[in-house]
C-alpha cells in the first residue's frame, strides 16, 4: 500500500452527505459497508473509501492512529 494514500485517508474529509466534513478515517463502519454494497464512487474518493473499508475489514485501524500523530 502506498503511504501517500494512507496520509490522504487521515487528512481528507468526506465532501458530501451526512458525514460531510468528517475525516475519511473517522467514517463509521456501517457507512463504508453501505458503499461496498452500493459501489464506491469513481476517482480518489472511491479509492479512499475502498481502502478504508479494507483497513477496517482487516482490523488495521491502529495503523492510522500512528499516521495521524505524525502528520
């Protein structure tokens, strides 16, 4: 996984919807699952959401905390 992608996940915010303005890394799991079922949006946002979904699925969220402290 590319480190710039992880840095973007902890610094970029959701641009629309109920969670507008919330960091991608802080989105609730049920929201990520909903996108997984409906389809991720195109572009960088979709890539961030899909990556965050995979991170949660594999229990790797602790890694993001370390990255957040460094940025």
